[in-house]
């Protein structure tokens, strides 16, 4: 074979390798899902609600601030349809939408209370089985209907789905991705817990001619939905949710407010900079107990009192008070989980499984009952490392 023929063959092979546009997706052909919601209808059917992006509105750079309500709401299109399964509801939606439903950019998945109480396993199956939905979608639950949340808009972000997604990404509270939710559903050593979201009135209408406008409702995180297996059984408030995060070792940010040592009518606030939680299970063949050992470092960020808190004695008093506050929150959360709901949402079962593999084979089938009877001992060690930019109260004159 001549050199010319070899060169021609190599060029042809290169051209074949470069022809890779067969799987491309044009924006003009897609209905891009930003948020999804699952509700149960009165006739016991599944209602799937999708918040779809309008690409033209996004490309035009329309922002939420300084635009009219009509323009702001047109950034997304919210549509719903029912079916006996999630897939059937999605197919019914596809019959009404001129573009292909595209899940790869979905940010949030919200379960309405009635849907969650009926069991989320059947709904989750679609999102686990279908290759298009993302495993890093944020999963949430609401006491009302998911449809109402997706129909709302955000004052700061282009869509309500983006707004709640950014809040979850900051991990100021409980944050659960779909992959972790699916693992909790499949595990016998824990139960799912999801952030609770609801619409709350925030801010006041500003500007001329806005006096008669309704107060804006924003989607906010207000607590935690507690599940037993796949069924929603109850709720935790904000303080109890902080206790949950401490017990699970998921505290990334947080504020602890305690009385000032010498002026208990005044308060000081400590920012949690670093925290660690260890779970040590013990089992004697009959009784189960857990030793929860926590330690954290904090920095003083606000002081209402006028006393000097930089002395070693004052620092120790603050550390003891902060530790007691953490124990109080954790104890309240444990009491509710063990006494009222009888569920392990702390991953304690996973810790027990790692240490007592043989005993777990028998206990795993009634782990929630065993956990409800378990003794839990909590110890917390706090360390006050910094006092911010001030070494003395701002109100003290030299």
C-alpha cells in the first residue's frame, strides 16, 4: 500500500471518530425541569408537578429584582398531571408539552405530606430507575402540597427551585441529596429524614404604587420531616433539627446562644467553627446503649453584656454553658425520636452494625424497637478559641 493511500485511510478514520453529534440535544427541543413535586389527589392518584424553565427568559437575563410580577413568573412554567404511577403522570404531561421533558437539570424534588404519609418508596423507584434524573437532586417534604411551592417565585433568584437549592447547598440546616435519601430508604440501620419546607411571608412591598400589593411568600426551610421506613410519621422543629444534626455529626454551621456568665439577663452568641461527633455502641447480649461524644470549637461573635469574657474562668463558664445547650437540644430530639416516633434517624443502627456484625443479623429486623429502648449517653466538650475582632465589649469605655 502506497504512502498516499495510507494517509488517505488515516484521514477517513479520523473523520469517522469526529462525527460525534448524533446524541446532541438542542435547547429548543427540551422542556428543562428545574423542580418537581409529588402529591396525592383526593381520588388517590399521583399528581406530578414540574417547574419548567423558559430558555428564552433565562437567555434574556431577566432578573427577579426590579421587574414586574408577570415577567417574573413567566421565567418558569408550572404544569401538573395525574396518573396511577409517576411515569404515567409524566407521560400524560408529555402529551400536553411541545418539548421533550428533560430531567438532567432538576434541582429539587418535593413530596407533599399526603404523598409522604402514603409511602415514598413507590415514588422514589421512578427517580432511581430512570437514568435521566440526577442523584444530587435535593429532596424535601412539605406539610401542604408540593404544587403550591413550585408555583411560587423567589425575590432573589430566578426560580423558587434555584432559591431552595442554594439554601440546601449552603448546608445551614438539614440537607439531603437523592442518593442519600435512596440509601436511607434501603438501609435497616436508619430511617430517612427530610428538610421541611413551607411558604412564609417575608419582606414588605416597596416603592410607589406597591402599597396594595400582597406580602411576598418565599419558600423557606422550617424543620424536618421524620420517616419510619418509607412513611412520614412526624416533624421536628428548628431547635430539634439542630439536635439531629449534632447527633448525626452533620453540623457545618451553627449558632449557640447562652447567658453571659456574670450578667445572665444578657446573652452571648457563639459561632460553631468546627465540630465532631463519635458514636460508640455497647451491647451485652440484652441491653443496648450508645455513648455519644462530641467536641467543638467556637468563636464569640456577639456579646450583650459589659463584662470581660477573655479571662480563663469566664471562658470555662461559657464553654460549660454552650456544652449544656448542645446536650439540651440533643436530648429533646432523642426524646421525640425514641418516645414519640420510635425511629432511628441518627444512623445509630449503622454504627451498631459495624461493631456487632453477628448480633446485627438478628436485631436488624426490629431495629427501631431496639433503638427506642436503648440508653443514650451524651457528653460534649466545648472550646472557645476566638473572640472576633474585639477583646472587650463594644460598650465598655476605656
